[in-house]
């Protein structure tokens, strides 16, 4: 289950606010924390019903402008989220198609300490609800293909001016597509990627609309001893339209964020418990117009039901859904 919407980062808005001297620029625009998907981002989920728990920690120490220059502002951001989700997948044999759906909701705590007290933040609460009503997948001998639709509902607390809550106060519609290529017939070496496009709607009670974004997450990995997986995960994001609205501060107009990062991931199957564990660490390498940070994600997925008639996968590592 995704957790990235649960961590709105006020850092860039607050930093640019201080640089430009505009108190209104503290309004959160919903800068996305990436790194929530990894080595199995574009893989087809095995049939069954799953419960997932994701723990995410994001930290950042400075912000860069549109040219990549560091802003001269002392800043210490820490964001923690714990998301719980439920998902299910089934195979429609006549169509050779896998169908899945799921939802998740996080609890988040965000703190920002700065040399300017007006930019300091300490917030805790429920984040926005993530729902994926439909995801389709197809499995070929050396290739998985997936596509889906999801949305984020503004269920978290949101206040005009960004003075409280961890919700972002607007709807987002997301379409995604991707796949996993397996380098050998045993499907033990693989390259996976999932691209998604976010259509952001106007904020509630304020005339600000976050620009649309396109992101890719995935990884290159291998399965070891039929119960371990290790590799390098990556993410990239591009803001493709400008933030807009009458209430958007002048200091934030024309900015388009961009980021790329990567890092190691390792996971393990626990067959007696029908579960999968993983840990992932990634660091920003190229950043524009946002905070430069690092993200640590740990997750547990448990299969609470699996169809008895479903044949075992060719690779034991595939006994579980992607880490969404």
C-alpha cells in the first residue's frame, strides 16, 4: 500500500517563504515523498487477500532552488508515517488477466526545526486515504505488465494556511503503468519499474492547485535461495505543470520540482507465516526546487487468504504482492 501521500513536506514552501519574506508562502503544496515502491514496483500480485504495514521515515537538512543551489536557511525536517492497508488479487483465467484492488491510510508525524521560529512545525494525525479500485496485470514467461487507477481522498485534517493537520486538502487522481522484465527463465534476475501520473485538484477553501507530477519507481534485483531478494531501488519525479491559483504566493510561482534517488533494498519471505519482510533506504541525488533528503522504508505483508487451487509460482519470491 502506498504511503507517499501521507507525508506532505512543508519544507520548500517554508524555506522560500523565509527567503522571500512572505508569510503566505508557508502554505503546503504537497511535495511528495518517494521511495515507497522498489524492486517489485511493476510486478503482478499473486491471487489472495493481504494485509500490509509500512513504516516510513524521511529526513532532510536543506532545500535547493530551481537551479540546484542550496538556500541559506538552517532547517531540520523529520517525517514519520505508519500506513496500514488491505488488498486483494484474483486471476481471471479465461482472459489471462490478474485483477487487484486495495486501500490504505497512514498516521503521520512531521516536525520542522528552523532558525526562524515562524517556520517551525510539529504536527501529528491521520493522513489522506489512498484507494486503488482497479489494477490489471498480465504475466508472460519473462515479462509482467501492470496498469491501474487510484485516487487520494482528502480525509486527513487540513486547515487553510497550513497551520495544522497532516492532510493536504485536495483530491488526486493517479493513473499508472509499468512492468517487470526477467533476465532468465527462472525469473530470479529482474528489472522493474512503475510510472504514474498524478492529476492534482484544487485545494479546499483556498485557490491553490498543485501542479501535476510524473514519477517512476522501481529497481534492479535478484532472488537468492528462494526466500531472499536483494538489489538497488530507484525513484525519479518531474513536476510537469506549474502550481497555480490566486492564493499561490509569488515566491512559489514558476517552480517545478524534480528529483532522482536510489539505494539498497533487501527482503525475505517467511513461508510459515505466509509473509514478506523488506527494508529499503534511498537518498536524493539530483534535486530541484524541494528539500534534499533520505528515506527509510520497512514493510510487512501477510497473506490472510490464498486460493488453494492456485498453482505455486515459478519463483518462490513471487509468493506475495508488490510492496504497495
